[in-house]
């Protein structure tokens, strides 16, 4: 379903690899624009009453992906939301199409060199990274990159702080709103 919201009303979706900062950036953009912030992983964790790692372990990845699709569809059809997707959500063609048809999709990019310095902070809470050698994670990182290529706007986040990233995104949104309204 394609919604009828104007460019200004469309919800904004953040995509990108695990740990790039989607949640932090989206939360700040939401605050600056006085909009509701939705974190899809958090919605799923709330429903199950447990962290993602336990959901993967007890119910399997397929169940997590199903829930991910349900929540993305629910919120992407509403106006004026700022939504952070989990890094694997765009693996699902239906999610990709739904977001690209209805929302403004921002891709937060990062280089492998910058990202790998964060790995130690991420591994405990990301089931996808657990028990994987660094080379396999790099391969996954590169595979995922091509999946994120479908977006409306992108930004490399290397050496840029959250405040700068959020301000850049808001400036670019304002420009789009002016141009297309
Ligand atoms: C996943 C990314 C995670 C979370 C889950 C699976 C993935 O979200 O949805 O652990 O497959 O890339 P973040 O991108 O917020 O870490």
C-alpha cells in the first residue's frame, strides 16, 4: 500500500549496518523535529519481554524477522514518525519496498575501518556477530552495503559526531520539503 502523505508528513526511516548509530541519530532527529521516535528492535524486545539475543536463541531468527516486518509495516504507514530499523531489516524485499514507497529513507554509511573499532562494544548484544571470525563479519559488512544502496539519501558518518549528523539530515530534509512542497 502506498500512503498519500505529503513530503513533509512522510515518516523518516534510518537504515545502515549494526552499530552505525541509527538509534542515536534517529532519536536526536526526532527530538529536533518534535516527532515520535520508533526503534523497531525495541518494539520487538518489548513484545517478547527480552533482549534480541534471547529472542534469536529461544524463538529463532525467522520469528524475529517476521516481527520486524510487522512492526515496520505498522509504523511506516503512519505519518510524522522517525524510525530506526535494525541492520538486517532491509534484507526483506517487502520491507525495502514498503519503506521506499512510503517513507524518506536515510542510509547511515560507515567505512569498515571505522566500524571495526566498535565491534567489541557490539558483539554481546548482536546475535548476528556472535561466534564469527573478523573476516566473515567483513564479508557480511560488504554484502549488506549493496543491500543498503536503495535509499533516498545517504551520509558517511566516519569521524562525524551525532549532533553534526542530525543537523545535516535536518538541513537536507528542509531543502527537500521546500523543493517539493
Ligand atoms: C541485526 C541488527 C540489529 C538487530 C538484530 C539483527 C542484523 O539491529 O535488529 O540483532 O541482522 O543486522 P541494529 O542494526 O540496531 O544493531
